[in-house]
């Protein structure tokens, strides 16, 4: 007989495999396989063998739950990392936008400061040139309001451009702004006039300040000339 399950020999009923001709086709057999019966000892050994095999198979996948847990943890950590990176990206984008806004505001303030400085320079230049045309100091404010300085500007070198033309155009249109020049008495020289000498000194200083692009000095001297 063939051995099964580590040396166990199955027992057969008397009618198993018996019958006529040994065909197993005895009465009521109809070709069905014989029923194998085991003793209690054999059954216990069979159960042990099966249990060992099941245990071996279980051990193959024993760490499945642990791996699944680790995988879940890794997936969660990756999701958190991606979320953190997205949050960091959004924060950096917000910081960049804030920096751009501040830079634009600073640029706007700088542009406004330049416009203001240029306007002061143009006004100072206008007053200085108007005084040279004999417009009295007490009429300079009115003359400045009447003047068309829309074409006046400051070039890259810091020089006021178009102011002289504006002064000339204003005097031509409003000649009353110019004070009448009183003839000097016969025999009286033009020298010895402290006010005139001071005015010429200031005008010379004004020219030097313009050349040096010292805008604050230009305004300061122009204001002094305006009071003469």
C-alpha cells in the first residue's frame, strides 16, 4: 500500500477496493473513491502536519499587517509633507507679493519725491529768472501762478529746462509784472549800491549751485533773491 502523511498507512473498510474483480464497482459503489478512515493517533498526526503547513504559510504573511500599518503611516506622512510644502509655497508666494507691494510703494514714494523736488527746482529757477527780468519780489508769487510751466522739466543733468521760455512768455503777456526802471541821476555811478551788490553775489552763488546740482542750495538762494 502507498504511504500517506509521513508514513501513515490508511485503513480501508472491508468493502473498499474489494468487490468483484477488485474494480471498486461493488454494489452501490458506482465508481466512487473509497472512504479513508484514520485512527485517533493518525488523525492527530494529520492535524499536526496541517497545522504546521498552515503556520508556515501564515508566517510568510505574518508581517502583512505590520507592513500595511507602516505603508499607511508612510502614505499619511507623505500627504502631510505635501500639505506642508503647499502651505510653505503659499506662504512664500504671499511673502513675495508683500515684498513686491512694498517695493512698488517705495518706488512710488521715490517718484513722488522726485516730482516734488523737480517742481521746487523749476519754481526756484523761475523766480531767479523773473528777478533777472526785473520782476519785483512781491510779484513773484503772482507771476508764478500766472506762468505756464507745463513744458518745463528737469533733465538728467539736473538742469531746469523750458523755464526761461516760460518767464519770457509771461512777461510778454503780462508786462505790468515788470517794475519800471528808474533812470539814475546824472553823475551817480552804478556802483556803491549794497543791495545790488548783494543781489549779484546771490545770483553768482545761484549759478554755482545750479552747476553743482545742489538743489537745496538753489532753493535757498532763490528764496533770498525773491526777498530782494
